C-alpha cells in the first residue's frame, strides 16, 4: 500500500458500546494490548505492526470530552510500537547480511 493511502475503517457496536477502528484492510489475525482503561491497541500477530484500536464505552465515557487525550495516547502507543519494530529490524540486519554473504559457499556445498 502506498504512503498516504490508508483509509481507516470504523464500526461502532451500540449494544457493547465499543468503537472499532482498523488502519489496514488485511486478514492478519491480531491481539490487543491495553493502552489504558478504555483503549486497546490491535497489533498484527505476525507482523507486530499496529492494525487498529478499540475504544471501550465511548458513549459512557463521553468520548467527545476527552477526544484529544484519546488521540494523543493512541498516537503515542502506535509510535512506540513502530519504533520498537524499527529497532528490532535494525538489530537483525547484520545477521541477514552475514547469512547472505555466506550463501555462495552454502550453495557450493550442494554441488
């Protein structure tokens, strides 16, 4: 997906009073982590990337009154998760470079 083309999808469950927001439209399974008492961040099971979030009880908590605080906390958590992912990728890069450098000798052993 090209940069800037993400269109979040939202659904609201009136009976449960839960707002669901998805950043991506893929089928990767997710798990959730609590941000606080009313916010859950959805994270891709395999990719470890943020996939969306849930707001518990937006009507009950009068979410309009605390909307900016909610947005700030969600952005902070998403950025934290992305930074952790970037760090993990950077730490793995030398390992893969080393493996790729050794591939010719690995293939040579098959001949």
